[in-house]
């Protein structure tokens, strides 16, 4: 158990809908990273938050947004869903603003868009 | 932007054999991480390398960082079925907090 909790584990939704994925980092970790993993794209970095503020941005679509709340949990919002958004979404956390220590990953949320 | 390329993409070995996975970066490496992933599950941290020439071992897995070559290698000695999975290298750049990952190497170990 990495200490990072993601909910829900599975999500099936229709095209055009909006979903919210939730991530609770390890106790005390200030940074949360979001990743998308699909078969053809591999593990893609989406966005990072540190202590409530956006820190780094990757290949995140405009239809996607994220935030980190005062209690440090984070949510990834995916809207106007398309079939191609079907993937595993992971979040990871670590303690610092810089990645000088290992990041711990959650078990992921498997999103299926039908 | 920095990219990480892993080779081979896929590896099938017989139990007991040694194997090596390589990770090559398009830019200078400042931190290199190795993770293992069981299919459809989260990533498990294996090792982190930060200095050129650094070498770390955990059980039968050894990783080295060749900073000059912008490359890292992961070596498994006497492979076992429990080593099967996807191995991913990750790296962060000097001026970025992004942690990017390589394309992954799928390892299968048969008895």
C-alpha cells in the first residue's frame, strides 16, 4: 500500500459527459501529480500541484482541469469526454516541491468512455 | 522537451537468466527513477539515481546511471516470475518539476 488513495477505481461513462477523479496523497505529502496511461501513449504527465498551487503542466487537454484543496487532496475533472479519453489515470504524491524523492503512486482510476 | 526512450520494448526470458533494460534521455539527466508496474496497477518505486556513475541495488535488481551518456540501465540477475511486469524509467529536468516517463519495457519470465 503506497498510502495514495484514488477513487473511484473504475468509471464507465458516455461520450460528452463530465467526471471527477479524486486523489488523496500520502499523509504529509504536499505535491500531487496526475498521469494518464493509455496503451498507445504510455504514461503521460498531465499536471502537478504543490500545496494548493499549480506547479507544472504537461500534456493536459483544455477539457481537463485539476485542483488541489486545502486538505491537500486533489481532483481531476474531465469534461466533454471522448472515446479516446479512455485510459488509466494515476495520481502520485511526494513531500517536496521538487522531485528529489520518490513519488508514490495510487492504484489508478480506470476510465472507460462508451 | 525531454524524452526518454527505453529498450527493448518487450523482453521474454527464461527463469534464471540475466537481463538488462536501458533508458536513454534526450537531455541531461538530473534524477533518474525506476518503477515497476503490474499490468493495470499502480507503479511501485524501485530506485532513484542522482549522480553520474551512481549504482544501486535492491535484491536482484541493479541500476546504474551514466550521466555522460544520458543513460541508465536496469539489470536483473537470475530472473524470476515475480520480476515480470512493466519497467518504467522516469526523469525530472533541472528547471522543471515534471516527472516524465519512458515508453516502458514489458518483461515476461517463463519457468
